[in-house]
């Protein structure tokens, strides 16, 4: 019975974690370049239930009854990197990646700068004429000498080719850096989601299977109908585990307070 309490409690914990992921997906349904997440659940190690009621000759031997699960736990958190719908915005500083890869942005941190990666191409021009994200991180690109540096566009008329080449008033200035990472079983091993719709990763490589579309943004790949359906299922599971936990608690209360009481 005590084991049943732990099993029900672990179900509540995993349901709460899954609910948080679903709510985060719904909250970011309108965030450009956002990639939906999900968590996979696995059971704790199972234990073999046995007794010694089985007789062989004149002695008792082990009789295996079957396996009993000790509950569930979170296995891993996965990100769905499928392409989102690309929508035109008419804004010159909006960019979308069609295909694989990520924009590279540079953030000022204590002790220096650090590069991050994002699919959100909703950029602006800061007071110094550099292309930046909504959080002020500078977008990186390759200058005419092939060096990686922040993209400077000044105040001229910006145009961008499908290869990501930025021109200002017809003169080439930079090529937007688009990085990618190696995959295993169609998953990124060295890429982790952090805050502000950014990712951090190790050993980036040059993306090849992509095109950049100016005056467009990639929408989030969140399926609202699926998320709402999953939310209802999680709420039902949570409610069921709560009822089981309450029933076990009441049974234990009776066992402690009533069984064996002198009447």
C-alpha cells in the first residue's frame, strides 16, 4: 500500500511537469521561430513480486507472481525542430530561415561575449547601426574578408539574397551567419534551449540546406489543437492519480485507527 502511494505521487509529479511544458508551448504559440517541446515518461525500475507458497516435495520454494512498477519519471525533454510556417511581414529587418540552421547572435556577458543560436529573425537596427535581436544581441555575419563579426547596416536601404547576403544601398556588406549542428537519430545532441528563445551548443558547423527570406518571419510550430488535447489528457491523469492517492490515504487511516481496536 505504501508503494502505491509512491506510485501515485510520482504520477502527479510527471503530470505536473508535462502540464508545464504544454502551457509553455501554448504561451509561445505567437513567438517567432519558437520550437515546441514535449517530455517523454518512463517507468521506474520494476520489481519482481514473489512468495514461497509453492511446494516442491516437502519444502517451500520461491513462486514468482509477476512484476510491479514503482511509478513513473521524466525520461527526457525533447524539442520539435520541424519547420514553422513562413509569413511575410513587409519589414526589411525581419528574416526567416527556410530549411535547417540557426541565426548566430552575440550576447555581452560578464567576462566577455558569448554566441547563441536562434530561429527568431525578428531583428532591429540599434543606435549604432548594427542588426540586433529584440533583446539587443548583435546578429553575426561574415564580412567581405570572410571574418565573423556583428552585421553593420547603418541607415541605408537593406536587401538580402536567399543565401543571406546583406547589401546596403546596393553595396555588399555581410552575409548572415547560419550555423547548424550534427544530428543523431534526427535529434541535436549538442544543442540546448536557454532563455529568450535562444539555444546554446557546441561545435557548430556551416549550414548548407537553407535559404533566407527577407521581410518574413517563421511562425512557431506549435499545434494548438494538439496541445489543448494533451492538456485535457494530462488533467484527467492528474485527477485520477489524486483520487487514487486519496483512497490509499483513507485506507491507511482506517488500518491505523480502526483495525485491532478493542471494542
